[in-house]
C-alpha cells in the first residue's frame, strides 16, 4: 500500500511539473517568429558605436524592409560618416534555409555575396555579427522554457535556446520574451566556453498603425553590448513609415551596385 501511494504521489508530481507552464519554449519562440510585421518599412536609423574608452562614432543609416509571405527582406544604406558612406547591405530570408546576404563596398566598387562561413564576423564594425542580423528559424535550436519573470518592466517568458548545429557561433542564448508583444526584449549570448559574450536589450517598443488600421509593435531602440570587449552598438529608429509600398527593385543586388532603381 505504501509503495502504491508513493508511486501515485510521484505521478502527481510529474503531472504538476508538466503543467507548470501553459506553453513550452518552442511555442514561445514560434510566436516570436510568427509575430506580424509591416508589409513595408522605410526608416531613418541612428547608429552609435561606443568603445571601451568612451570614444564614440555616430552613423546615419537608411533602412528599407519588406515582409511577403512571412519572409522578410531588408536593405541598409550607410549615409555617413565618410568611412562607411555608400556601403549597402541586402538580406533576403529564405524558407527552410539560411538567409541570402550581399554587401556593396564602395572602396572595391563591387557587390559580393556574404558566405555562410562569415556568419560570426562583425557586421560593418558593429557588435552585431552577420548571423546576429539574420532571421533565425525556430528549428535551428532546441528551446527550453526555464521560468517566467519581470525584466525591465516587461512580463516575460525566459527561454534557453541551444543550437542544433554545434558549429554555431554561440553555445546557447537566453531570451526574455515579452508576453504582450512576443518581442525578445533582452537576450544573453554565451560563447563556446559558456561565458557571457554579449547582451542585446530592446529599450523602446513603438506602436505604428499601418494598412487596415492594424497596429504593429516595432522595436525602435536596441543596445548590443559586448561584455568581453567593452564595446557597444546602439541602434535607434528616429523616423519610420509602415505599409507604404516599396518597389521590388530595392531588394536586389543590382540596387546595391548603383544605389538607384
């Protein structure tokens, strides 16, 4: 009888443990991926690079975005300073495989494809790598919902994501996902030795109304900090238009070459 009671109690504890969360980690990250995005965006972006010694480089960037069939394309055009002026970058999301990326370097007067082997390289001297810029498919990681907690005023699910591919640049990531918007408002990225390498914080989420009076939640200020080097990158959208159609020609390597349609 005592053994039967112990088995029953153990079964109940397992059931309670399994129902502790009404959602699992994979479902959380799928909702992040499926979050509705504007059909088109046109934005002016301020980029600030800050070194460990406090020295600052200010950049101005134009950004065009398109979301079609839930696949996102994005173009960035560096406007100043002179060291990066006319650098142009294109990223196109693909179903079931890695994003395609191209970059135009004015010093070479040429556009080149960014190879997948360059994913861990710095994106134009920022604290973002090319892979950090990518749209990450949910299936690339296993996701564990570890807890729920408040983070910087947001009510969040905390999810640990471990890459299926051991060749990934990070050992794992931990994301604080806002329950109201399904936006990861804080992410920790751990290097191959298990040490914290970088953090990415969304400081501001802005609501913008587009077609059909649909209101989008758009991250408009983010702060990427390399805790190991002391260098940081702040991105702030200073102006944005949503759902105003853009020509398909913007989202082509040919546009990178010329900067014109």
